[in-house]
C-alpha cells in the first residue's frame, strides 16, 4: 500500500495501523462525508495495544485461532474467539488488548456523532445510549451482518475507490438499531420507541415513482440514502423501512438491480467494452461489476453478451 493510499485512511484505521506497524488489507469508506468505514485486517502478534481510538470499533473474527487477552486495569480476560464471534470496543482507552498469533478480522468503524444522531432521531427523549462493551461473543444477527458486508465489499478494489454511500449508509442504520436495541443501556421505554417504529406504512405510490425516476436518472452517480430520503421528505430510518415495505427490497438492492438491468441491455444492444458498461451503469470497477453480474444472471458479462 503506497503512501498516497495510506493518507486516505480514516482516523481510526490509521491510528491502529501506526500503533501496530501493519496496514489493513483494504479499507472501504462511504463517499458520504463522515460516513461508515470498513477495513479488513491480517493481524500479527502484538502486546498491550491501548484501545484509545477516535471511533468506536465493531469487529468480527474471520480467520485464525490466536488467543486474545483483554486487560482492564489489573484484571485480564483471555479468550480464543470463534470464527464469526464479535467484539465491540468503545474506543475510550479504558482497556488494552494483546494477541498471541496471527488472525484476520473485519472491523466496522462507528462515529460517535452518528450514534448520537441516531438516538436523537429515534429514541424516546433523544438520550444518547451507552453501547455495552463486549468481547468475542456470539450474536447471530451481527455474524450475518458481517457475512453480508464481506460478500458485498470483497470485490471492491481496496482504497482506489470508495464504496457506494447507499450500501454503507443503509448498513450503518441497521447495525446501530441492533446495537442500541440489544447491546446498550437503553431502558424499556426507550427501546419500545424503536419497536413501535418497526411498524410503518409502505411508501405511497407517488413517492415510490419519484424515487424510481431519480434512481433511473442518476445510475452513474453515487446515490446516498439521505438523497432518497429527502425525495420522500422522511428521516433516513423511516424511509428505509417504508421503501422496503412498498417494494419488498432495500434501496441498495433496488438500485443494484436497476444497474444490472441497464448493463444487460447495453451488453445486448451496444458493442461497448465490458469495462465501459460497468462505468456507465455506476459500478465501482469491472471486478465488482463482474461479481455482481454473475451472481444475478449466472454467467459473466462476456458470456452473457455471446449468448445474447
């Protein structure tokens, strides 16, 4: 990873990299200012890493059998995290950690002001909940969340391009809702507010049409969840759930399907190179396009063009 690429790292990945002397395999950041960031790491042995980070960290062990020791003052806990187990680090510097061998993990970086904004919009009273610190626990929802992230992001080309804002913004809202609902000090009354919000009316047909027209006109651009929510005059969280109730899919999945449909039409009707089709349909790079196209149609773009 070159010096210019390193300079683009977010504050917490960079702080970790400087402390450990090793750089992540990749970092994917939202094009939206102050959005979510995800990094995949291959850690080596380290001792006494102080967990004093600018952002909170949600981590999932993806490979390796090395033990991790968490140090809380004079007390320590040693575990051998299972593949798929998750850890939440508030980043307040109260604990330290040590690793006794190589391991791989995917880390999600959560800005504290985004947690506060979520609470202000969706919690009764707007109180900022304290998300509990947890260490190598099994949470099926979070394990599935990380599997989804990896399947979506592995085809991105490292730091060369940011991920789609729509994907990361959407997953940020989902994971914040889960952490606040199940892993925070939020009281029953505050949590009840979140539960009541789970029942929403589908987006009105006129608003669905407005969103679909906007997507069709902007497929080559980065489309953010905030852009779509503004079209419907809703909060991001309300729009996300209303759109899904109306269309039976998430905004990210809908946009991806429209890009794939346009790409299929271009492959059938134009001689444009596959890489050009990927760019004109809003995909980040040809590799990402090929992975998503094959997953949807069962063949590569080139094979699809030949059989068409």
